[in-house]
C-alpha cells in the first residue's frame, strides 16, 4: 500500500522509481565496486535499495543509531536473516555460520568465528555477483567508521564479485565519511557511481496521492491533495504522512503539516545552539553569509567568522540547506520555531 509508512520492499509497492531501479541494475551488472544512492531525508532511498534487493543475492544493513561494535554485527546478522532465502546457498559451509532450519546463527567472536570482512571474502569466493547495501554509513563514529572504511576499501580493491551500495541522506557527511577526495582515507581516488533520488514532480505527486487514496477505497480529496502538493514539495515521506493521517481521520491539512513540523523539530533539536541559531536566521530570510551574521548579531551574539563558515558548511553537508535555501519546506517551517 502506498500510504504504508514503512519502507517498501517490492516493485508492487514502489511508485515511479523504475528509472532508478534500472540505473541500479545497469551499475551492478557492470560490477561497479561502489555505488552511492543519495537524496534528502524521506525521499525514498531506503525503499529504493530494499526493492532493488528483492530479486538479488544481497544483504541490507541499516546503520542508523549504531554506536558499538556489537550493534554493528547485530545489524549485519539481521540483514543476513532477512535475506536468507536468497543467500542460503552462498552461506553453506562458511566457518562461523550455522544454518538451522529457517534460521541462521553467525558467530562474530570467539572460537570458530567470522568477521564482516571475512564474510564478504567467503561470499566472494562463490564466484557470483553479490550486493551489500549499507544505509546511513555516515552516522558511524570512530573507531567503527574507520573499520568500515577499511572494509569498503578492501572490498573495492580485492573482491570482484561484491558490489557495495552505500546510501545516505546527509550527502556531504557521507562523502566525507568515505573520503574519496581525502588523501588520508583508504578510499582516496576511488571512483563511485552516483544515483540521485529526486523529489516527485507536481504531476507525479498528484498521481501518487490519488492512487494511494483509491487503494484505501477513499474518494481522493482533490482540494486537500493540491494543498499537500504545495506544502510538501514532492518529498515522498511527507506525502505518505499526509495520506496516512488523512485516512486515519485527520482532515485538517494545516494540522497535518504542523505534526510533520514537530517531527522535524525533534531531529533539529539535537543540533547545537549555534547551529539552531544559524538555521533560524536562514528560515527568517537570511540569504547570504553576511545576512546570517547580521541576523545573529542583532540578537547580541557574535560568532567568529571562521566558526560561522564552518557551521554553515556543516549544515550544507547534512543536506538541510544548500546556498542558504532549505531542501525540505517542512524543515524550513520547523527552523522558524527553533529556540536556540
């Protein structure tokens, strides 16, 4: 169902991403060792990559919220278990892995164990194309981030049957994490094939919402749909949020928008007071570096020039703003409400 808020995982559920799926197919068929799937929050990257894996030998690993090594290996185990139907024959006979009926047990430490790199090496020996999707890798912190970079670099250079798809919403931070342009990174100078997941056009947004309501056997509320299209600017996650809220009985479009803004605020409130102050200035109309500095100074706060530049750069790398414009209108509205 289109208005199911969970990520999609089959072509029957995915709407209008046929070109992106074909592009992923072409890139993986050419055995590019590293593919990046990029796009703003809630644009549908996870649905795209999970659907792509539907008919492939591969594993999806979600790294959001991972802090400890044990959590990393837990997520890998979860991904292997979810893909077991497609992976079982590739895993048979690998040391450290026990296939028990419908389940799988992976020993990550101790006697007769295996590492993540070891698992990729063993699967590579099967001489079959295998895809590992790593979602939101940029959220990892040292030493796990360095460990994962080393694994990606080793796979890139040595495992010809493995394609790594790395997906992320904080585009600049993800590129920084990989370090393709950094001499200190083991991935320095490597080529990555990039796929950008774009927002829906007005026309596609309307088709999506009308189909979603008809799936629920509800006559599409055309006036509310037009409002939602203007408010949410083709960002699929917010369109789903609108559709699901409306179906559940909330007919006030501005109340739905307010709820979406509160969700965005939860994320933005994790930022530092200076970061929030700068975003609030941009939401208030600051369109240049000087505008931002003047807006902050009016509130009696002086931020050193280098610090201001560094924070603006970070906010751009997080894909919240670009050239002082918000990439998501909901986040702009949320920034208007920020209390630094």
